[in-house]
């Protein structure tokens, strides 16, 4: 398992508003079909849903992400995603 960090995105632009909900790199072990098995060493108890987001395909930086809403055995409800362009797993909230 390898954690890949994406490009640094400033939380606040000078003189501008602060961005909320920025993705944070997280360690995920995945099984068949990319289904998350653990998130930060916390086993996944249930997958609530999964969805695919594809956008900006006409640009030099297309966006392709597979999102998962999971519940861990520790009781956390998490939204995580796999960046399908550059690799790496991220926690959205």
C-alpha cells in the first residue's frame, strides 16, 4: 500500500476566503474492484455507497475520482476517494 500526496492546495488565498473540505491524503488498503478494506488501519465494516466523478476531460488536468462512503468498525462515517488520474487515496470529510 502506498500513500501518494497530491499537489499542495493553499487553504487560503491571500486576501481571499478560506477553502473548506480540502482532501487529505489517507492510507487505504483496497480489495477486489478497489473496495476499501481499511482506512488508516481502521477496518471498513460497511460500504454505504460508491460513485464515479469524471470532469474536465477536455482540459490538461482531467478529474477522475472513485468515491466511497464507508463506515469503519471504529464507528466513523467517512467519504474517501481514489484519484484515478494520479493515484492515491484521500479523505474528503
